[in-house]
C-alpha cells in the first residue's frame, strides 16, 4: 500500500486533470462511491454529513446523495463560506438542491440544532477538511469539530479526520476523533505518527480509478508492506535444491550472562531455512549453546584462522546480540568487515559500540543492515528518543542515505529503508515486547540474506514474518516469547511460499 502526503495528492490530482484529462468530478464521484461502500448501511439509518467548502466537502455532498438514494435519513450541514465553494463541490451541492435534499449552512445561531441532529444520529460523516488543511482551526470550525466529538455516536472521516495535517500528523488545534477513516489512494503519512493513532480509528485506503502507471509516476517510494510482497520474495525449495542453495551464515553473538541471545539468533536462522548456520562466540557460550543447538555448528571466536576461513565463505553474517558493549566487540566487528565482502546485519551491542566510531559504517557502503530500537538509534544519531519517535521515517531515511546502508528502526510500525525506498511494517504487537525478540529478528534477516534475497527485501520480509508470527500467537498467548516465535517460523514461511 502506498503512503502519500498532501503534496503527493495535489501532484496526482493535477496530473490526472491536466495531463490525463480525467475531470476532477469523475475522481470525486469515484471517491464518493468508494467511501459509500464503507458507510455500513446495513446497520445504520440516520446520518449527519458535515461538509466544508473544499473538495473534501464535495465528497461529503456526494455521499449524502448516495445515502438518500439508498433510503437513509440524511441531514447535511455545511461549514464555511459558500461563495468560496470549490467547483466540484458546487456541482454536488446543486444536485442536492435540485433533488430537494435540504442543506443547512452552519452559523453560530444553529449550532444547537446541529448538536441535536448529531445526538440523534447513528453516524456523522466528517468531510470538513481533507488534504487541503494547512493552518490552525479556529472559530466556528473549532466549535463544529468539538460538537461532533462530544455528541457523536460514531464518526466516519473521509480521507483524513478533519484537523489532522495529512503530511505531518500534527493536530492543528483540534481534530475529529474518528471511528473509521476512509482514505483515498494513499495511506496518509501523517497517520504514522504515534500521537495521531488514537484519532484515526480503523483506516481503509480505497482506490478512486487512477491507473497504476500514473500512481507509479507520482509515487513517494514509501509503502506499507503487504502480504503479496512477502509471497513474491519467499524462495521456493525445488526438488533439485541442495543445502548450499540456501546460504551459509554465521552469527556472532553471546557472552557470559547472554547465552540466550546467542542461542535465539542462531536457532532463528536455522528455522528460517539457512542451509548451514554457525554460531561464533566465546568458548563459555559455545559450550553451553552447543548443548541446545542440534542443527547449527559452533566455533570459538578466538580460533582466529578457523573464524577467518569460515566467514570468508559466508553469504551473510549476523553480528552483535549479547556480545557486550566493549572494545573487544568493536575489534571483532572491524575484523569481520575487513575479512568479508558479504552483508553484515548488526544489532544490539554491535550498534552500541558504533556510537563514537561510525567510520566502520562509512567505509562499508551497501553491505550493512542495522536493526536499532529507538534507544539504539538515539545513541547512533544523537537525536532525543522523542524526536526519533515523532520523525521515525525521516530519521531512518537520513541515516540510511548518509551511510549507504539499510536501517530497520524497530517498534510499533517498524520502519525499513535504504534511504530511497521505505517500507512500514504493519505486523507485530506489544505481546512481543520482551527480551530476545530482537535476536530472533536478526536471525531471520541473516538467514533471508543468506538465501539470496536482496538486503532490502530480506529486511522487509524478515520484519513482516517476525511480526506476523507474533500476531498469530498473541491471539492465544498473553505474552509471546522468542522461543515461541522460533518454533513457528517454518510453518509460517511455508504459508507465505507461493
Ligand atoms: N486525488 C484525490 O485524492 C482526490 C481527492 N478528493 C478530495 O479532495 C480533498 C482535498 O480537497 P481540497 O484540496 O479542496 O482541500 P480540503 O481538504 O477540502 O480543504 C480546503 C478547504 O478548506 C479550507 N481551509 C483549509 N484550512 C482551513 C482552516 N484551518 N480553517 C478554515 N478553512 C480552512 C480552504 O479554505 P481557504 O484556504 O481557501 O481559505 C478550502 O476551502 C481530499 O482530501 C479528498 O477528500 C476527491 O474529491 C477527488 C480526488
Ligand atoms: N508494541 C510493539 N508492536 C510491534 N512490534 C513490537 C512491539 N514491541 C516490540 N516489538 C518488536 O519486537 C522486537 C523487539 O526487539 P528489541 O527491542 O531489539 O528487543 P530485544 O533486544 O530485547 O530482543 C522488534 O522487532 C520490535 O519491532
Ligand atoms: K475529513
């Protein structure tokens, strides 16, 4: 699913109208019919439409007509200067008048009437502002939004809950508290902001008849990952496959007190389908982990020659889980990067050691994937956590571009980007917020890179599948742990295999 801003919508509108000769009223009617499908007419009878005088308002007037045509009771209210009504809204307004569907122009005097109609309705359809909102909401607009929020039974917002800036997610003074948002063509970038989530309700993105090749042209290269993309990327094991076809990977992980991290990351790679997996750790961890790792091999990190030989032949290397934030870990990372050419996936202490010394990243373009959580990203970038949380796409993109690597910024709606293409991961949940989850993810991504996926797709697919398993398990489990995820990996990957 594509992500877009107010600007993308404007550019697309202009291209459709001027270049491709699709009249705006045609797109508006498509938008009306698309939104109408989600008006839940089987369960509601009384609707209040509140329209502004821009095109978002025009959508509302069209929806009012459709609702009437389906036998619903509809009260239409318009807020704003009717003289300034947009051309297409005017067309829909005139149709309503010609059909004798009465409309009320809102002023200070009839706010009580609006309130009583809202109280008495099943659904308020919010069409005050869409992507055209740019400045703070004041005066009568403020009062109307407040009245809707205080008195509604349910509110369905068209394109954007009025009051939310579609690009930034900022609330411009006040906003509609929507139960459902029916948005057109793009999942609005502003919806990604955590603070906005509680106002957008369920979000549905509908197409309004714009051909794919036109959308591709005006694409911001930002997407919500969908299941089809995963299915396209999961490798089919054909009958002639050999273990070398599924990659040779190594995991550098663990230290005293962090044996679990080593086991989890390694076992996750094994279960994700790697042909050959080796855990490289200190001898203490090796002794313990090897008791549990039946399929993976283990190697002592201090056996220099053996390590060098092994990593030179690897297709991907995972690095950092539970290794310790110290000079030894830094030296090992430097060593691994120097002695290999394959992709290195860096997490946890592998990231912590980089905070003062980012030259390792600078000198290794296009072969590193980093998987920080917000805290680790704060240490890497120097930005405060709150700033990163509110600007996660931009922060991740900036870092990826600067160091020519892939950033997977973890958390609710994990961001994955190579600086040019960005994917937001829709899977995963709070039941997964416990130790070891990141190690599991590292193992899955390392395995996928080793199996031949591009670095970007391995990261996108890894995050999606990791979260998908968590979502599936959390339906029955109060907490989902790393070992739960690991045992479900083969079954779920099989489900995605085309
Ligand atoms: N391709 C698509 O996706 C299609 C999209 N479509 C729909 O069009 C919508 C975008 O329409 P839009 O551009 O007319 O902007 P919209 O959101 O109605 O707002 C503009 C109005 O609000 C006013 N106004 C703004 N801020 C204000 C404030 N703070 N306080 C008070 N007033 C304020 C502004 O007034 P002005 O700034 O001119 O004074 C103007 O009157 C989009 O969201 C979707 O629903 C479809 O119909 C067709 C295809
Ligand atoms: N609330 C949440 N919603 C979605 N995913 C989550 C949530 N909490 C945690 N996760 C996922 O769980 C993993 C936790 O990783 P991380 O923070 O590195 O944990 P650890 O280092 O303890 O293993 C990440 O992939 C993250 O996206
Ligand atoms: K709206």
